[in-house]
C-alpha cells in the first residue's frame, strides 16, 4: 500500500473520446531524439548493444504475499538469453518503491524506454492492483533505471495518478517513446482503466554524458501539461487496454495508439485511437477499427511504421460474423496511417488452420524481422486455440512481411504438438497469450518468445524459438519459468507480460 500524497503538479487525465488532443508543454530541450520508430525499442538496459528481455510474473508470491508480483530481466549476449545472467525485482527488492502486498500485481504490464536520455533503456513496471491509502486497486508504476551494470531501483521513483480512485488500475498499460521535443529522452504514457497520463523528466544528463553512474540528483518525473478530452458531436467511448508506438509518417516523432474495446450502445468491438507526435506535442488524429491488442513495425520496409491490431473476440458486426479472431494491418505513409485496414483471419488464403469461435486469434501481437530480409514479420497469439480435443491449449502464427505488405506466403503456425516444441498441449495452457519477437544475440533475426501463463496450473512458462534464414523454427526450442530464473514460481503467471 502506498500513502496517498499530492503530486507537485496537477495533472489532467482523459477519457478516450473522439475529437480532442493532447498538448505538451512548450519545448524545453532540442536534444537527440529517443525512440521514434518501432524498431528503436531495444530494451538494452546495460548499454552493451544486446537486447534484454523483461518478463512480468504478476501472480508471484513475494515475502509471503500471494499475487504481489515480480519481474525478471535476462541480459542478452552473443549467445542470446539464458537462465544465468538474470536479475529479479519486486517490491521487496532493495531500492524498489513500495512494499510487496497481496494482489498488487507488480509486473502486470511492463515497458521500456530511455526516460532520462542517458543512453541506457529503463524498465517501467505497472502495479495496477496497488492500493493507495484506503483506495483499493488505484494502481501505480515503478521505474527501474538502466546503467552499465544493468537495472537498478530507486525508492523515490514512483508514479500514481493525481486523484486515485477505486479500481482505476493505473499502470495497466505502458509505453515510452520520443513523442515531442519536450526532453532528449522518451516520454512515458501510463494507462489506467479510463485515463491516460504523460510523464517526462524536467532535466536530463548533459550532452554526451553516458557514464551509467548515478551520483547526482535526477529531477523527478513530472506530469505533462495535457488537456482533458472534451466530448465531441459523435462520441465513441473506448475502454482502453493497451498502447503501442511507431512513427507512421516518418516525421521523426513517435505516434501513440491507444487500443481497447467500445462500450455503450455497441459494446465489445475493437477500436483504437491514434495520436500523432510532433515538435509541440501529441494531437488527436482519429479513431480506427481494431483492438484491444496492437503492435507496430515496418512490414513493407518503406521507412514508415505500420500498425497491426488484434481483435480476438467480437460480437457480430454489420451482419458479418467474426469468429476466432481478426487481425488488421494499416500501412504508414507520408500522411500517416491509411484509412482502410487489410483484414486477416485463420480463414484467409494461405493461413494455416481454420477460424473457430473462441480461438482468440490476435490476442497478442509482435512485429519484427525474423529472417533478416529487412521486412518485419507478424507473430500472432491465439491462446484459445484448441489442439485436437484439448480446449484452450493455444497456438502461435507467424506471417511474413514483404514489398507489398503482409503475406501468407511462408506462413507458419506452432503449438505444443508441433515438431521440436517441448511439452504437450493441456487444457487451459493458453500458449501464445503473450508473444514477443526478440533479437538478444544481435544477429538481425528475431526469434520468438511464446508464453503460456496458464501452464502448470498457473505457474507460467515461456518457450524460446530461434530464428534462421527461413524465419522462426522449432529446432532447438527450450523453455523456462520463474523458478528457472531463481524467482518464486508457484502460481506466478510468469509470462503474462513481456515487454514489446
């Protein structure tokens, strides 16, 4: 539990409604831009040039508190990731803000970004179940700082919404990128049940400073000046679930997409809201069909990031029954994302499998180049996929990028019955509930992490599939859980969150 305290600056939060904008404070720094394109997100916490992997286990028992939660980081190297060069963090770790309590869900959401502009990526950990004073599940966020020795905590680096409310679950979604000229580093976007807030550092290290030593004072994170979204003539109420960023118009500033589902008169449809980045701030652009899952990357290698949305469950829409899940792709252009999406299902030509109600195809997404050809590919999780007669065992698909965009040519699917994949399908494993394409050995080919947080009665397990000239392969696949990394594993839901 955190004591309720007032922030130094008042913040405005906003409901995701059509037709308003976010205005940043005037530019204070010119600075070197931080992460703008989707492939700028390296998750390199120790600055050695190798991507690291951040995994959340929000169900973990910590200090005897069930569901307090923890995160693990595996540092990349020429050999990729393993189970030895690992660090573990929870609210019982020295230097991490707060204290471990039952149901906090530390690690329910995770993200990375260089918030202070020192050249080391930082880890952002959502704690949506955190109680603030007597306010239950108000939520909070802890920051773990990157340095030449890896991640470290600082008890003072704690964020909460300006006016905590019961069930707000602040920190349920996170993203960091260079949206504006406000700072040399990345701005942090934090999602609650209804609200989104932006945070930035008031000061950054001097130009060229990159020592990894933190002997001086760092100005605290502060809330950006933002406008509350005002009602529009035609409101579309969106319950936000996730965030993604990419530079869809290649203007040197990241854009922000907030994805969720509609509520109100037509509930349950996937919708996203697009905000475009610029020198003076983020501004509302339009609403897009698709969500609540979303990911970004350059699928056709034209220099513009593309947006992929997943709608794993949807009611009938306009007479068209959407069963099994729906994935949409919108391509970036000099004018930003195109209006119309290209829609994919398991029934699309060339896609392995058959669309069936409850598959959850598109429940999670990741976009990166798996075979080194320069075109980003798309990993698609379907945790509700039945394998034979085994319900909700789960599966993962990889569709390839190319000159003309996403294609089913060379598409692959994997599950625990596939050749070389360890384990066997079991009811409720939900294999593919989280997917992540990652390149921790820096060979230019992104392998696949596929998580089954329901594996072993809720302990959670992550599968590692490597990548070669033909893309993702099951050959040599291996698995690990929280216990493999020296963390409490029973009921941990390990892999429920993996940083994109």
